[in-house]
C-alpha cells in the first residue's frame, strides 16, 4: 500500500487503485497438516501460514510495468513441473472489493502487503525442491517479479503433532 486506507467503498475503483504503491509477487505457503488439524479441533489455523520463509516475495514492481493488473499472467513451477499459470483476471474478487473488505475491519497503512489470491494448481512441496515463479504482461516477463525459492526444512523447535 502507498497510503492509509480506511472504510473504502468497494465501488471506488480509482481510490483503491491509487492507494497501491507498487505490486509484488508472493508465494503464499501453508502447512496443510497444521491447518487441517487446527480445523478439525475448531482452532484458529493462522499458525499454518506463520512459519519462517512462508511468504517469499519478489522485488517491488512499479505500477507502470503492470498497467492493467487483471491482465498479468502469474506462474509457478516446482522443479521443472508447471503448477500454476493463469491470468489475474480470474480472481474471484477485484482489487477494490478486496481492499474495501479489509479496510472495513482494519486500517490499511503505507507499506502493508495485501495478497489477492492464487491461480489454480496449489499443491505440496518438499525439502529439496525449488519453486520458480514469475509474472508476465502482454507476453513479456517482468524481471522484478522473477523468483527462485529453495524449499528447506524448518530449523525451528516447533514439532507438529496431531492431538
């Protein structure tokens, strides 16, 4: 976010888009085993997204490089296998709606990161694999979005156990 936004009207597309400082590409990881166990026990499952390294992000991408964010094509490979590859126009909710929904609960402030969704193809990764991700506009790869992430085992003392 490039400025503070509070109680944004979901129909105010201009204010929503003007509030964006830049774009980033992120890989939103989830420990599904932890998430599933928490859900089974009616517990909050936010811990499943909170491990170190679970949100690698690209370099900032200037808004001028993505004139229409809905036409951006997002892709992700795991090793040499294409897992995700679709345009952002397939998002269930448009950016103004997403920012409105969030800003009605909490104030969005400069520097905040808002994740808008992911293309189909979510799946497992394991230690030793490499994720490569990127974004293209009009068939041209946006260099700032390019990412390579090696999947490693957690070095923390947390040990998942079913209850």
